[in-house]
């Protein structure tokens, strides 16, 4: 326990009122971050660092309790105003190695977020080889939240076609009690999630949370496309949290600092709420994301995007195939028309391993691609193109003409993955090549929208000289972000879509620069609802692009189902609209019209999930947006699972499937959800779309409950709730 004498030797350096956090300096040790009244021993040093020769004081799977972190002592701090917020820099130093650390903490007045970065400088006389550096470390969490037994862990699994799959478990399911008093030592394990290779979200989202039954929540996000890791566990009887960028053990990252050299970590953010649970925490995180990203007109206009790929041309565009789609998309109300993959394909062997030059294929566009781009403009839409800029196919002439140093290499050998090489955008030749391509497409061709895809996981990175592969990946990642920013500097109205086989690089390093995020490549409209509903956990609603791909063989219910899911975010429309009946086409057109009526309020709205974050097999799924003047709610009702080859069909209500929350026993046509922020408000629910689903809704103001009926399976409805 902390004695009164010990406490008197500590001084308050910084505080965050909304989060209830204080940075406290100890006269004989490191600065620690925590809440007032917490046990000093449960708090972590403000920065945890491992370096070769300077490991941990207690060995295990954790990257806390480091020797350098424990030695970093206070040297000074300063605070400056930044707009409506402030930036505090706390300076530390290690007397043994001469390593200096500057911890920068950013916050905004009245907002419940804390953003952190750490800059390390080798002020000693010997080379240091860093192996891990924390961006943010926080102990004593349960002193502020209650007991460890009451905590719930929340994390998101992420995979191709199956993005944003949120999981939850009791903290004690993963961090079991060890009877520390019986042996006098901490545990060695932790709950951790981390990325692998260059797909930052190929396994998990870099976002997770801790909640307790009272509604208090801590939610965090790491902003890196080049490796990240978080861990949480028990230390000194309380929960702790540590957030990292890449490290040696998981990402082959090592940072060599010669005397005078420096390294800066990737950013991370922590948000906290005293009530409201995950919904309130994600509201704070959404506000933070809007605060840190680059401004752009697209983020308020939210134009409807038609893309020819999904379940339509599938990478086989030609003039003859595109012109009917252009006319139909323009008539339906699309405002951007994107020609997706294949527009450059003039190779009899296929384009996958021959890409890189990004010239239009004459065989696909006999009159030139400009004919199609002009037709897109004639129909009132902005032309867009798909591009995969960071790769060069092994059969591309560029593979031989660009210098070897312009590509990823390991052990002196050029890296090849799935028929592609990977450009290193730190090299001037690689960047000059892509600048020339983009300036031609945008400046000469008049393209106003680029879908930037990324379809390979190149592994740990590239070795340039003596650097580690992970350090090379981080260097490329930062050069890539700088390049994206330079494109927008030169072409301020250009819209950039971030894509990586859907949502496999869905992080806020990318999304702080690009305007739109592709959320999935999922082609089954019945599988998309849990992705669409949870997309706002990974991206602000106005950045989350959801596919809507109605087809001529779809029933009215199926058309309404696929369109409804996209209406609370960004519509990515596809499908053979030119082959539809007038009735089908009008159902699409009317859906886009409804979206245009509400889209101006999406950029200020906050997401919520009245049935909780969805499970993959849920029958009923609900996703809401809370705006200044109204609340919108999208609800899906899915029917039985369709059997896939090698599997047995079963209903979502069968044993083993996720329970249908809010559904009356014996009546799966009706679902009741609680909209807490509207409790006590007299209102009349309005069905906005589709009117063909025969949906009915009734509101109980006293309980704040909305009861919705969808009489047929595989239907959806968008409701507006206002006074």
C-alpha cells in the first residue's frame, strides 16, 4: 500500500477531467498514469520499452514491467493550447542508457478521449536496439471500474468476407485468478490481439474495450497499418492496458538508434465513459475520428457511388458493357460511377500478375476509355477508376525497369506474393512512377474518384540495408500516408477510397487521410447485415461504404433488403440496373431518393446498437444513428441459413445459433428494441424504406421500446424516429 510519506513525494503533472486520469511524477521513479486514489503499485510507467540488453523485470508474455520503463524519470513537461484542446508533452530520461522519451498527450475540451504518441531520442553514447515501445500504458483500471470479476472484454475478429465480428467474454474467462498471495508473484500471461503482416486488420480490428455492469467503458484504438498489438491483464490486483505499434516478437520490428537518432511510435487513442456502455464509448470514438481526420467536401456531401464490380461485371468492363450501366446508374440517382478492376487488361494471360502501368486496354475500349468517362460525365456523374498502386505484377515491364531498391526485399531477394512485387514508396523512383500515373488519370483523364485496393499480404515487410523487415514496413507505411496526402494536396477534390480485399486494412492511419472505407467483399446479401451493422465500429458512418447490389432476378423484398443496409452509411451501388423491370428500377430509385433526404444528417450522427453488436448468425439485427433532429434505425430480419457445400442447412433459430435478442417467444416476425435516449419522448415511427416490406412499428414512450414487425424473412426496414 502507498504510505502518506510516499504520496507526499509525488506531484501532479497533467489531468484529464472527462477520463478521470492524472499523470503523476514520483521523485524516485517513473511518471505513472492513473486515477486519483489508486494504489501506486498497480499503475504502470508512462512508457514501457524493451531493447536488446534491457528486457523486462518479470519474464513472460507481457510487454510491461520493463527495465527501461521503470528507470525513465521525470525531466519536465509543458502544455500548449491546440484549438479547442490542449497538447501536453512530458519529458523523461533513462540515466543508464541515455534514452530520452517525450510523451505527447492530446485531448479536447469536454471530449472523452486521450490520444498518445511517444518520441524516443538516443542521447547516450552507445547504439540502442529497440524491440518494443508502448504508445500508451495504463494500470489500475479496476480501481476506477469495480472488481475484475465484473469486467467484460470486447474485441473484434476480422477476416475476408467476414469483417467486424465483435466478440465478448468475461474478463475472468481469459485472465483467471492465480491466488497471487500464495506465491507472491504476478502472472506471466495476458489477453492480447495483434496484426500479422501488411494487412493491419486481416485478423482483428485494432480496437477493443473493457466494460462493467454500471455502463462504464474504456475503448481503445491503435492507428497503424504496419503492425500493432494491445494487451490487457491483471497486475497488482487490478486490470491494466498497454497499446503498442509493431514489435520484434510479433512483427519482426527492431528500431536501431545510433546516438542522436530518434523514433516516434504510431498513435493510439483511449476513450472512456461513465455510463452508456459501448454505445456511448463508440459515440466518443466516432467524434474523435471526425476530429483527427483530414477534412474533405466528400465527407459532408456523401454522393451515391455506383461501382460496376460487385455481382455485376466482376473485373470485366468494356465499352459495350459499361454504357448501359452508366445510363441506368445516372437515371437511378448515382452521382459517382466507378469502373472497377480490369479496365487496363489487354493481356491474353490475364491481368493479375501483369499490373503496374495502369494504361487503358484498347481491346476493351475501341473508342478509348475517354468515351466512357465522357459518357459518365454526360449523365451527371463523377468518373472513378479502380487502382492497386502499391503492387507491380511479376510479368509487368515495370518489374524490370524500376530499380531493385524500389521494391520490397528480404535478405537481398525481391519479395513475391501471389504473382506480385510490392513497391517501397520511400524510394523516389517508386513514388515518381505513381505520381505520374495519378496525375495522368486525374489531370488528363478527369477522374475524380480512385478506389485504391490492396490485395496481398506481403508479410513482415522489407529490409533496406541493416533495417529489420518490420521497420521497413513501418517506413513504407509512413511514406504511403505521405504520398496519399500529397495527392490530395495537388488534387483537393479527388476522393480516395481505402480498400484491401474489402476491409483488411481498415485502420485510422489510412482513414485519417482517405475519405471512404470499403467494408467487405461479401457477395451474399444475406451475409452482409452483421458487417453493415457493425461497420461503424471500424469507421465513422460517413466513411463506411456498404455494398447494395440489387439484381433483375431479385424480389422486391430482396431489393429492399440489400439497399436498406447501406442507408445509414455510404451507398456503394452495383447490379444490372439496366435489365430491371420498371417496378424494380423504381424501388432502387426511390431508395436512393430516401437516402439523399437523410444523408446530410449522417456526418453529425452517432452510431448505436439497440440489440447489441451483432453476432454472425443473428436473425434480427439492428443498427441506429442518433442525429440532432432525428434518430434512424435499420432492422434486418434474416431467415434460415442456406446450406453451403459440405455443410448442413439449419435455421438461425436452431440449437447452437445465436439467440434472437428482442424476439417474442414463438413469434419471430416481431422484435422489440430499447432506444434509451428517446425514453419519455412522444413520437411516431415512420417507415422510410422500403414501403414494400409491410413493416409496422409501435412506440412505447414510457419504456423507450420500439416494437417492429416484419412479416416475411429476409426483409429489412429503415425507420425514422422523431417527435
